[in-house]
């Protein structure tokens, strides 16, 4: 079997560069994409790193976000932590990316209440369609 990443066999390689690991939602299960190394740019030389390989299927979703999301606090000082994000992905990963993002923004707004954003937040949601579709 050819294990080189390409569209035909639906394999991709990834490396996490020391930031919050993205989540893969696949067939109702969650996986953190945490294979990688330390933060890029923090050292003169990049230490060894581990490469992750994924086999993607139609309907899979990859959700990435910046640390501004987990740094968000509510009015009681509670953070929007990894567990909350993972639960959200688990409950909504079956949705299309647009609806997923809309519900997430609603969840973020409800969570923070009247608190200010202390950092920028960026989210990227990729829903895998048939690889031959455009």
C-alpha cells in the first residue's frame, strides 16, 4: 500500500508547531493533532519533530484555533478550556463548517457574557467533502 500523502489515498501529513493542537472529528470520535515540535521561531535550531499522518474520510472535520480561545474568561474567571472545546467539537462535528462556526461564535459570546476579549481569536474549520468534488 502506498503511504505517501496525496489526494488519491486521502492521506495528509501534519506537524504541530507547539501551539494548541487542532482537533480531528471523524466518525463520531475526536483526536488531537498533537504530533510535532516546539514553537517555531523560539530557538535558533528546530529540535527533532514528530510528523503525524491522517487518513481522511468524507465527513471528517479538522478544527484549528488560536490560544485566544482558551485564554477567554467568563465573568467568574473561568477559562474556555480545552475540555469545553473538545465537548463542543464532539457535539457539533457532524455539522457543516459554516453552521459549526456559527454555533461556536454563539457559544463564545454566551460564555464571555459582558467580559472583554483579552486576545484575538481565530478559528479554521475544514470539512472534508468527496475529494473529487469542487
